[in-house]
C-alpha cells in the first residue's frame, strides 16, 4: 500500500515477522489486490487470517504438587501454622509427601488471600533492652550423625540476642535436658558471657510445669535452674502457644531450618 513493512507493523502494534506472515496469508487468499477502497471489511480479513493459522491447544491446567495434601494444609493453616511449619509436619507425618516448600507456600498465600486479613496479621514490633535472649529448637528432618554413623532426627538449637539480633546456632540429635544445658554453655562461651534474661519455649528440657494463668509460675527443670543460678540469669518461659512472644528466635529457626535443609551452610 505504499508504506514500508516495518512502519505498517509498528502502526498495527505487532512484530515485523507477524505482519509479514499475516500479509502473506491475505495475499494468498486474494484479498489484497485492487484499490485500497475495494479492500474487504476488517472482519473478512480477520476471518481469513484465523482460518489460515493453526489451531492453538487450550492451556493445560497446572496441578499443584501438594494438591493431594490440601486438606491437611488448609487445617494447619487455619490453626495459625506458617508454611515452614506445615512443610515440616507434612514431611514428618505423611510418608508419601513429595511436594515442595514453594508449593506449600503458594497454597498458603492463596488461602490467606481468600480468607482476608485477621487480627493476628497485625504485628507490633517489640524492642527489648540489651541482655535478653530467646532460645528454641527447630526440627530439621533427618541428617547424618557422625557419632553414630547413621541418619537421625536432627534439630537446630538457636539462641538469639533480641536487642542486637546476634545468634548462635548448633545442630543437635536429641532434645534431652543434658543436651539443652550443654548447648546453652557453648552459646555463652561463644558470646563471651551470659544474657541477663533467657526466654525459652515450654519444652520438657526447660520447663517441667507450664504456667497457664497470671498467678501461676512455671516450674523449671532442676538443671536449668542450676544453670541460671550459676550464670546469674533469669529464666522467663514464653506463655503456651504464644510464638509471637519470642518472635526473634521463631523467625531465625524458620530461616535456618530452610537453609540447612538445602545444605547451604554448616553449623
């Protein structure tokens, strides 16, 4: 029609190769001959191009790798579990589980979007003065234990200084009171001192009896009390089912658990 092919492609908002292919289709159909005013209507031109192009197969519906465990994920997510905790639970409790952490995270995100915001989504950061530490264990799955020469259940022990966010991490193959105390001592030695306040979870190695009310006091494991007395620390266990009370170590455990599973670091 007197215009360069590239300019025509630009005017139509398409690539030169696409414009060339469409023009060839219309020329082969005999629709480009004659005067410009005699050209067929746009619908006729479009129909000719669509008939000449190969039919496109409908897009395949992608099936999530965790679709089989959706009911478990929905139940755990509704109970407040995070994607990392859900992924750990599925690997531990569902022998046939073969999904990925990314798939669990995507499904949890979709479930959260469908549910909408709730009160627990609003987080107010709490800054603690220097001297407070949070401690916890995080499950890693099965790792090779060089002492026993076999694969065993493994946990990461994490101590986080709340104010500076400095952390000390160790891999452990049991959660006994003896191991719990030993890991505290190793952490204190690495830090060059002991914190003034330690906030643990209510695991058996630390707490014998949990305090459920304001007027109740938690009963600490004897060896843990002796550790605190020796180092001049105060043990202040977090309330039951209140991970937000020790958010620094909870976040650190999730991050380290995912990193260690993929072999990115050695602790």
